[in-house]
C-alpha cells in the first residue's frame, strides 16, 4: 500500500522534471527487485503525467518491459501501440519498434512483428541500428516460413558486421549449410491427411509418418466391421447394427481427426527444430554479435 501511495502522490497536477525523475527512480527500483506489476503502474503514471513525448515513450517502453518479464506479451504490444513516433530520435524509434516486434514475435503475432521490422528499416536513418534488429527479423521470417528471405537477412547481417574476409566466408558457408534445401522443413498438408483417411483408413497416419498407428487404426476398424458381420451372420441384427458398426464408425471418424493431428504435430516438431537451431546459432556464434 505504501508503494502505491508513493507512486500516485503526484496525481492531480502537472509533474515537474524533479517529480518525473523521482517517479522513474522509484519505478526502476521496483523493477530491479522484480516487482513488475507495481513498477508498471509507476511507469504508466509517468507516461500520464509527462507532457514530453520522449519521456512518455521511455516510460511506455519500460512498462512494456514489465509485461514482457511477466510473459504478458499481448499487453506489451498494446502498451507499445501508444508510442507516438513523430519527434523521436533514431535510437528511441529503434528501441520502440524492436520491443514491439519482440512482443509480437513472442505473442506469435508474426505478421505484426514483421511489419514493425519493415517500418524500422524504412524510418530509421542509423544503419547500425537497423542491422541490430536483423537477428530478430531472421527469427520472425523463419516462423512465417519465409526461409529464403530469412537467409538473405542473416547473410546481410553477417556481411555488415564482419570485417574479416576469411571469417565472413566461413560464416556465409555456415549460413548456406543451415538454409540448405535438405535442412528446410518439408511440411505436409493436414487436409490431405484427412482426405486420405476418409478414402482409405490408416493411409492418413501413414502419410503423416506414423505407420504402426495407422495399422492399429485399420485393425480396430476391421474388428468393428468383422464383429458387425459376425452378429448379422448369427442373426443378432440389432447388436451388429448398433454395437459392431458403432465401433467401426468411432475409429473411422477418430482416425480421420487423428491423421490431421499427427500431420500438424509432425509439422510443428520439424518447424520448431529448425527454428530453434537457427536461434541457437545466432546466440552461440560470437562472430554474429552486432555493434
């Protein structure tokens, strides 16, 4: 309660520079001790009280950081959407755009994340700042399955920051290897898996790469049909129609949905593996650390 009172003590009048500095100091202190919710309230108060867009922008970025630390990525996006870019320096535009792209990326909003990077590239005059956003840009493009563009971006990033010719050649060879056609994840069509299972049970699972699961599904469907036939042959028509056929129908419908799920699971694993390998390469390769 004491912290809240301290944060809101300036409500009701225009804050002076000293007031703003004091609020920043308190909010920063709360952030450092991981009191992100209270720190966010403090930064929001600064954004509300300050009449200067630069101060307001810095406060909004810090408030977004509080949400990022709490893994509330959508809320971080909303906060950063309040930034007004007209009179900001390149460094603040970069930081705002980068944080917004990061929040969107972490929120799986890859289209918006890419849009933020494109705007940063167009509006920021400082080339060094522009290229600093490229590692995130590469990850965003990978998630959007734009692998050719991601390779171009990663190569451009390496070419900009690496001065040593031999080192640059080595890194470019590594990039070529990472994005070799054999390494790019080949994704299968979930709808095709459904249709295959509708036409011929078990084939959808086989298409997804799960042979034994497909074989089991076919076996269970045949067992249901077999039980139906046996009941009819023994003149248990009701039992055959409502028990045996219901078993077949259950595994037939379940097999169709399962085939779609298995393809989506396979695609996710392959995509995640590739994208995580690129992410690890960016983090591990010191030669790619920008300025």
